C-alpha cells in the first residue's frame, strides 16, 4: 500500500506532497552540510551523522521502507552491518594488490 496516495481524514489524497517534503528535507540537510563545512570546516562526526540521517530518510520514503513492517527494517540492520564489515575485510587486501606486494 502506497502511503503517499492514501486519502487523509477529509477524503482527499496527498498526491505527491509527502515526496516533495522529503525531497526538500534531504536537500536542506545537504545545503546545511555544505554551508557548515565551508564556515566551520569539515567535522567528520557531524557530517557522518547528517549523511546517515539523509540516507535513512531516503531509504524510508523513496524505497518505501517506512510502509513495511518494523520486523523487516530490524532484520535489514544486522545484514547491512555484516556486509559493511565484510567489505572492510576486503579493502585492506585491495591496497596490498595495488602495489602488488605483500604487507
């Protein structure tokens, strides 16, 4: 069921209103990141937190994860962490292969 086209209490549908609000929110966070980085210098932890916020908003609304059951979202978190951890194991080996020599 698509949450952006369901009728509200008055019987009218939202249409694309939710999509536009989400898009403007993500755009505002991106503009804030750029302006803050130019004025105060890049602060990695703040930028990472804002990037995670942007990504979670995009996944929830544009990939319709917000409309799914909470169990599905909670099941995806450990798998994502596992994949990122395994990618971290491969990256160190790719640096070694770049120079074609062992550590």
